[in-house]
């Protein structure tokens, strides 16, 4: 299974990614700003989603269309 970011670069477990768009996190009052670095992603069974931790939110699932490889 191949997982690609918004620019078409291949993502692997443990990669660092940067957000390319401000994202509101459902269920919280947190907004993740564009340019936020997310370290140590994990791939999921769905090639359009990655699992990650951000300092304010743990257990976050991001769509790959909103990230680029750092």
C-alpha cells in the first residue's frame, strides 16, 4: 500500500509532516495552524489517513491531503 502526501511524496511510518492548511479539530476548541510540524506519524489501513500525536491532541487522525512531508 502506497501513502502519498498532498505533493505526491511517499510517506512511511515515523516520518515528519507539516500541515498545509489550518484545521479545526472536531470535539475540541483546538485549531491546528498551517505550518505545524507533526512528528512520528503512523500509517493506517486507509491510505488517505495517518495517525499522529500533536502536543494539544493525542490520537489524532489526519487526511493525507492536508499534509506535506517535512
